[in-house]
C-alpha cells in the first residue's frame, strides 16, 4: 500500500462577501477534490490547536506527525535544509535578505529593490570570503534578495534576535541574546560583528556602484532573522520503515520534509507561484509513488493569492490543484494507494493572514470507512466521519492504513 498527501498551501478560507458568503473552495469547480471526498472519509484538522494560526513550517511538521511544541527550533535551519545548505547539529542558520539602508542604518528597502539573482550572486561571492576565528561562516544567496547564513563551530546558540526590523523606516536592530546563556551572548556578538563586516564589503562593492548609476537600490546590508538549529526528529523512515519523498517549490516546506527524512524531488516548472506547472508536479508524483511508500506534494500559490487579497486568483489556483489531483488519481493504482487532500492552514482573503480555523481533509483509498460527504470544502468536511482531528493525527492515520503502525498494548 502507498499514500499520497496533497497539500494546498493556505487553501482553506473563511466566507468571502465577494463570493456570496462562500469560501473559495466552495465556489471553485473541483470535480476531483469532490471525488476524493465522496469516495473517502472527511473531517477537519486543527493543525496545532484550535485558534492557533500555524506557520507553514510548524503546520507541515504537525502533518508529518511531529509535536511542534517539542520539535520546532526556528525557521532558519529549515530554510537552510530546503535550500541545500549542509546544516549539522550545533550549527545555527538564519534566513537573510539583501536590503538597502541609509547612512543612519535606517532601512529604505527590505529587499534591495528585489535585486536580481545575478547581482545577488556576485555580492554573495565576496561575502563568502569572510573568515571568523573558530567559526565557519557560510553564506548562500537563493532567489533574488533571499539568502541563508550558516554559522558552524563550538558554543553557538539559536536563541538570538533578528537584525531585521521587519519594517522600512526603522533602524536595523541590534542582535541580542534571548536567554542568559554564554552561548546566546557569544552568538549575538558574532552575528553583530559579521553583519558589520558584510556591510563594509557591500557598501563599496562595484555591483552596488553600478546599481546606483542605474538608479537601483544598493544592496548594502544583510538583514537576518529566524535563527534556528536543526530539529531533532525521528525520521519517517526510522519511525515507520517507509521510503518517503516530497515535491515542492518552497525551501521552507522542503526543509521540513528533508528533516523528516524525505527525499526532495525537484520538478522543472514548479515555481511556487501562480504559473507553477501543475501537470509536471502530478507526473512527478505518479512517478515517485512507484518507488516510495509516501509522497507529499505541496502547492504554494493558493496561499499567495490570499496574502495578496486576490479572490478570483485563489479560486483559479484551487481549480489547478483540482486538475493535479485528477491527474494523480487517474494514473496511480487506486487499488493500492491512499490519497489524502488537505491544507496546511487557513489563509484568509479578508485579513490576508494565516488564521487558526481548522482545515478540511479527505482521505480516499481501499477500505476507508466512507461517510456521506460529497464535497471537499471547509463546511462540508466538518460533518465527516473523521470528525475534528489534530494535525499530528494525520500521519498515524495514514500509516495505519498502510499497515505501518504498531499495536499499543497486548
Ligand atoms: Zn503555508
């Protein structure tokens, strides 16, 4: 038996006035999602706990069966893992932005005018040359202004604050320790020194001189946030004796999956945006199921539509996810595959934020105890046979279908 988990990022929503008081899921044409609901068992999931808005990282940790309160160690390490940075126990990673500051270190642009990846790569090349005593520094730029900073060495701590003030017009924040340990104090000092040296390199860099000439924002500072250490997880292969793979286009989610021992499958055309190649993702899933027990496929743009407040775009993205699900269920052997569809959180078109409302879930496959729900939506699934479950319950539920769980007791 095999399992596929389809996750529409932020796909769940609240009723929207523009949609006649319905949610985007309720108005979208979604024959395949409805088929999963109709032939399967439905419910709603509190990813973390009722009323707690989850991040994409904590939500995915929960859906993979981890207690986030015990295992979550910050975003930076997960981003690093998902970006292909080799992070080891004891290392500390940060998510970074190239940004623009004035002479008083007031942030003028948090993304250096969304600097092109090519310019950012040239700047990063020189930042990589910085050496510190006893600490190894790795800086990797990813896409546009985004990057990862990794510190390796003895006596480090992820308990340090952000230098990113998260707002333009504010001064760059001093990195300070978040607890009283020697390690946190030392790490904060190291980061401060490092960011200062980065600034010295960047402010006079030829790439920035050229950008100024063209009237572009100068990438004269690195802002860091989300310090994190590698989470200590029992991987899915160890826990259940399975081979698992993930298909996604977002480093953060990729990092969570990798930490859980899943192999990451890169799909050409999976952009993490509205234009993502849904057919290619479906085909990669169909292919991956042949050699893995569990495949997770994640689609990002439903969440982006909500953050952007784009109602019709969200409906269209859900319809694309529906196409993907249709292609998957038509091409895998449904006689031996379970398909679960859900979201990692509610993202409200109205508030444009993640919210704590539960998300719908439907699981179809051989021998599931079907209920009388025929539609995949927030309200319909709430009446389903799975009732209301926690995010952490999904993985054992699926693994039990696969015959991979052990009896508790005699
Ligand atoms: Zn998310």
